[in-house]
C-alpha cells in the first residue's frame, strides 16, 4: 500500500457527492498492524471495519487492494467497490 498523503486525504474528504449514500461504499483502505483493512458504509449509514475473510452487510470480503475491495455474496456473486475519486 502506498504512503498516505494527509493533504490529499483532507481534500478528498470534502468532495461533495463523492459517495452514493444509497449504496454500499468503501470509504477507506488502510494498513493495520494485523493486515490490510477497509472501512465500509452501508446504505443505512452503518460503518464497519473489515479485513479479508470478514462478513459485513451480508457479504464476505475476499480482497482488499490499495483503492478497492472485492466482496462475495451468499450466492457466489462478486462485487468490487472502489474508493471515491477525488
């Protein structure tokens, strides 16, 4: 994972309409002491911190990349979620 740029993070955090608040969204990807993690926001406004293998919002996290995550639902369908573009 690349080094975070605080100025870029600050600018991206204030981009209007960057997230579709009616959809599941990835709002952050980070390198934690125990591996890569992501922050997800549900359409109801719930926030979950997840790692590969974790279940959240009815899906299982299968991949966490630098700017995206992939999740699989109970029927085996895979969905990729990307960080909002700043």
